[in-house]
């Protein structure tokens, strides 16, 4: 998360190969806001282990992405129990990202809004688990791409 505060943006995360791709934005983002502590505290792994943290909706995208990755990582075992695997993340735009998912043999991109949020990013890992367990992912398939589950308006 500290790289986001330093102006770097995560473009791609590939879990199987453990590869990360970043870009230097050339600018420092606005400071974030977290209702349960400062962004500096949130960057501390030990602090996060003892606090359920989430950035305020107006926080910069890097903080929203950190929350997304942190929370989804805690639900990986629960997702695997329903044959859903998280393969990584792609963020071609700063305002949103795609969580790369395999639902059985089907590869999907679950699109999540990072910027201009009206609500906090509330337990995204649990939301994804419930979405796939209940078979609701198909309700959010994007019109222009059958591989995109567009959750920008709901998560």
C-alpha cells in the first residue's frame, strides 16, 4: 500500500507466477481517509490484523485496491470450497480494476470501482463468495463482454 501513497499504481497481479506490474504515475495521490485509523496505520500489517479497516469512499483508488486485495485474500479458502479461484488482478484504468477469477473452468473478470465511490468497499471477498455460491454472477455480465462481471454499481 505504501507504493500507492508514493505515486505507483498496480497494473497487474498474477498470483500463479507471483508477478506484479506497477507504473509510476508521476504524481502523489491525495491523502486517504479511514474511519478507524490513519492511512499510515492502515499500511502497517500488524495494525490491520487487529482492526477491521476500510477506506472512506472518497479515498484514493490505491487505498480502495489495498482494501480489495486485503479482504479478498482472507476469503480465498472459502472461494476455493465453491470451485472459485482468484488468479490475480488487472487494473488498466486507475478508476476500476478486474479481479481475475476462474469459476470452475470459466475465466471471468470481476470489475470493481476504485475511484468516485459513493459507498465504502464493504467486505468484497465475502460479497464475491456469496455472488458465486448463489449463482448470481451471471446477472452482472457486461453487454459488451461475456467474460466481464461488472460490479461497479453494486460493490
